[in-house]
C-alpha cells in the first residue's frame, strides 16, 4: 500500500492553520513515534478522530498543521 500522508521530520516546512489563515513554519521536534510535533514553540498532537495534528489544548477543529507540500 502506498502512503499519501507525508511523514513529519525535523526541518520539514508546514503551514499552521488558524480558522482559514495559514502561516508558514518549520517542524522543530518530532516525538512519541511521530504523533507529537513542536512547531513555532507550540506542541501539536495527532488526533485519531481526524488524522490531523492539532495544537495541544485546542478542540479537534482548532489550530492545526497542514503537512502537505505547496504546489
């Protein structure tokens, strides 16, 4: 099976999405087997419900990361 989801790594460029507004940033740390990321001094965790990385302390629809590469 081919995975279409990018594997997060330190130095990878991402976008931090805030209610439709996105800011570029870089992954500074990867932990917990790739289920926790630190970006811009903020910790994001992988949510099983949505499969997205969401800021710790936010609801599932809160501040999240977009790992897809820009085209």
